[in-house]
């Protein structure tokens, strides 16, 4: 289940961090009463109460009928979409609001990875996401090469945007009290790596997920199965003796180009790459 914020000091701290983030961004999220602001999973509205005072035209996405009813009674002017956030059409939401949206969320731990990867898939429609998550997940998103935490999430989110761990959150500010520490993380999707779209998203996912299945083996071994596929070029020698945990995120773009070539500009854009298969599992089940 979800762990709800119960400490007003941390509620204000999270909202202040969100406000600072969107105030310095280029999405103009604060314009028009915060029409481009979307809160995911408000629950009983600890964040919503504070956010809605400043952004009266914001939207919340909530799947729990009891929470929707509670919010309609306590914050009747708040626009609430009763739906599963994993079914959200972020492109449509952005079009309706005149541009990429800014997301804030205190997510249930069990759904964090799926939501984050779905936002990566929708990165052109989401300007920024400020999200409360397990500290362990936050560390993986921010991890650097050659570290224990470095893996698929590190590569993906550092290519699709800029990741910042804002501050640690103790278990005691939630109800029920979780058994782990949390952190507030900002993912700025407005600044993806300049070469991100030089390769197919699906091909990049294939290379990254295959390589990290055997993260401590050299690429000539960890990519052995992939290299037997007819559409894949031979592995250049300068990659062969490197291990996936040694490669910087942008080097995975170069590796993908070397194996598959440049993306076909006429091909339809990849819209659901990371939420399926290896991407979703990466935050929760892959070894560090």
C-alpha cells in the first residue's frame, strides 16, 4: 500500500522544492494557475492542499475511489482524474494544457519503477518530475559508473534527463511508517542527452538490458547472444574488453550506434520502450 505524508514540515519542504524546480525551468508551469501541473496519487491530499492554494488550475490523478471522494469533499475545486496513472496518455494531457506538464508525486513504493519508466517513455510530454521514492531507488538513479548502484536505471534516466537527489526523508514522516528511508528526487526531462534520438529507443533498451544481465563480464561475453542476431554488426574491438558497469550513459548511445547504426528518421517514434520487460524490472529486481 501507499505511505502517506503526515508531517507538515516535510510537506512544505517537498512543495518548496517543487516550486523552486518549476520556477527555474522553461516550461512556464506556473502560468495560468498551474494548468500544466499534475499530481500523481494525492491520496488524502497532504500535498494537494498546499499545492492547490498556489496552483488552482492543477490536476490530480488518483485511482482510489475513496481518495477521490475524500478529495471532492475537502478540495471540491481540485480537478481530479479518476484513473490508473499507468494508463495516462501524457501526450494528450500535454496537448490539452498547451505544452509539457510538470509532475509531482508521493508514489506507493511498489509502483515507483513503472511510473518512472512510463514518464521516461513520455519524456517529450513531461518537463519535470519531482518524486518521493525509496532511498535505494534514488541512489540507483543518481549512481555513477563503477559504483555498486550503477545499472539500467542510472543509464536510462541520466540519458533522458538530469537527475537530482534533493534530500533524504525519514520513515517517521509517513503513515503507515515504512521500514526504509526515502528521498525526494527531481528528474528534469527538458534536457535529455543531445544524441538520445540518434538511436532507436528499442535498440538502446536491447543493448543496455542485455549488457547489464551480466554486468561484471566483458561486453564480448555479456552481448554474445545479441551479437549473433543478423541485424547486429560485429562488436568493435575497443568495446570488447570493457564491462557494462564501466560505461558512462552516453557511451551506451555510441555502442548502440556501432551495433545497429543510426536511427531511421522515417521510422515511427518509440512510444513504449522502457515500461515493458527489462526496463520495469530494473529498479526492483536486478542485482546492484
